[in-house]
């Protein structure tokens, strides 16, 4: 066997073997039909493979080669085929390069891959979200996956002291790959209504004062200052506009629109002379604000998010893009999927998704108590029909499912369910968020609890497909203008 063929076989075996890094064993059993003991054995083998790695992760050690050989030769044809069926898909194009920051499970990445983009760096801190991301999106060889953006944007010297000024900027320039588009759904918890209420209740800082997540916007601005990508698309909750009586959003607008003037905030001193600020599409539009897009136009879910479409000012001026790109021109479909298109028949859904009698009694009585007081607190019930729209799916959905309960009146004859409502399954959540249609399948390698959190933190994918489609006709000339 020549070296080229040997390398091909090794890469194929590594690709299948890698699945055991991402998939929760029970999920692998469910998805592949492999026996639980077999999955347990292969998972243990993969762990031994990882523990045998050398100093150079790109080079296999002798022990790793021996373990890989055992894996490849002991895998039956049917097992190999079952694992191949859940391999992540290759979605990268070659028209432009982009980075995917605070990526979650890839909701913003997918639309920009679909218009020809190649993802060269992904940043996501949550280990479980990384598993779902890697289980669905196969990346190019040059792609980097990092956990903490601060390792790039806020580097430290060996003695632990933070770098600043030119040293900080040089580190960002050296580590961060060149890219044409920066995508960032930066964490919304410091600015969301629920997040602010929780932090207030715990007497913790929110907004920019939140030490872990509130400062990440400034890390984005550090990258924009150093790398100057032609396009940046930022996403957050609608409440970002009104947080702290509008002061938070005012700061965001000011820094992006006057980026070179804020180097002292970002790097502790001014270090650049010839850097560009960013034009923000529809910046001054207020009511209705086209920057706030409701996902209900694309899937049957009420989910409002703010989208900041930013283009470097020199390019905007040169190409006259301020008159060509307008969020008011985003295409909204004449028809969208309905809950009939998303939900499985109740009779086909596992009983574990039906609320227990105790939980249903609690939610029912809680809602009745607040209704009697004239409050709007309570669960959100929908039916499997063509007209209902759900409430916003949240990261707390795993707790009781109260914001989106599926009516099961047709199950009243069932002693087990007695007409009690149910949660959506994780696969139904993937459709409600627009990742896939009913004819497709989204790989969910983690537990239900983790999956619910991930979908609750994600974006409605078709919303960003509409944003990507809006700028696609201009991307080639923007990139050409940048050279």
C-alpha cells in the first residue's frame, strides 16, 4: 500500500474515531444502533488514544497508531456505516474567510457557509456546545478552535502581567487569522431582561460591569481594530438597546463608529494612526427599528434579536454602500414553516417528554394564581397546528418547559399521559430554531438538558440567512476593495 493510500485510510479512521470525543455514549447508542457495551468499549479506547498523545498534537505517537489500528480493524462494516452516517458535514466555501466568535452551536456560521464562506476560526467557551458544534460542522484544515477569546485579545507575559499597547496588538495580529467577515453573537446574559433580573437578585453586576461576559464586546473591538476585517456582524438580545436606560447601546455605537479614537480604552494607549471605524446599517432608524428582527417571520417562534451589520467606513464611502445596503430590504418569506411542519405527532413522542402530574399541577396552579391577580405569569401552551406561534425558547427550558408546552388533549384517553402537555424534543427544538427541516436531521451528541440550553441560547438560523443574502451581492466587491 503506497503512502498516499495509507494516509487516506488513516484520515478516514481518525474521522470516525473522533466521534467518540463529541458524542455522549447513550446518544451514540440511540443514533447508531450500536450496542451500549460496544460503545462503552470504543469510548474507552478513544480515551486511551487521547491520553497517549505526544507534545505535537498534529503528529501521532507510536502508541496512538497501535490504538488506531485496533479501532480500524475491529470495526465491522455495519458499525463503520452507522458511524459514517453521523459524521459532520463539510460546508465551507472558498469565496471569503470568516471567524465565528461566541459561536454556540453554529447558528450564525451555517448561513455564511451557505453563501460561500470558509470558517477559519471558531471561539466557544462551553465544552458541551463545542461538542454539538463539532458534531455538525466539519472545518477546513487551517481552521482553529479556541475556548477563550481573552487568550488572544488579553494576553499575558510569562510572569502573569497583562500585555498592553503594541505588545497586546501584535499578539492579536499574530494569533488571529486574517478574515473578511467577523461574526459574533456575543453573550446576551449581561444585557437580557432575564439575565439582568437574575444578577440584580443575586446582587451581581450586569451589562459592561459583568466581569466575565460584559467585557467581551471590547474584545471584539480589539480584533476589529487590529485586523480591520471589511465586514462585522454582531448579534444580541433586543434589550441591548434599552439596557441601563440606553447607555450601554450608546457606548457600543460610539466605539464602533469612532473605533480609532478609543484605543486607550482597548489597549491602554494609542498605538495606531491609520485605522478605520465602522459604518452601522440603519443606525439612526428607531420605530420600527429594522435592526431588530423577529424570528417569527421565519419560524413559528417569537424571538426578537438586534443585528448590527457593520462595514468598514472607507469601503462604504468608496462603494457607496450606505445607499445600497439597508436592513429594511431583508427578505421575509411569504410563508414560513408551521408547528405542523416542526412537531412530531404526540403519539410518536417518547413518554419522558410529557410533564409529570406533579409538575403539571404546579405550573397549572401557579398560572391560575397569577391570572387571578391580573398578572401575565404562566406557561405558554401551543397546539400542533398551522397558526400558533411559540414564546421565546430559553436556556432554562430544561427545567420545566413552561414557555413552550405542547398541548396533548388528543392523549386524554391514555392513562399514562392523561392529556398532560409535553416539552418539545431536542430535535423539534432544532427545527424551531431553523437549523434543519423535518426532512433533515441535526446531530445532538449531548444530553437533553445540555441540548435545551444550547438551543435556548442560539439564534434563529433563517434570520441570519436573510442577513447573509442581503450582503452576498456586495461581498466580492467589498473584498476586492479591501485588497
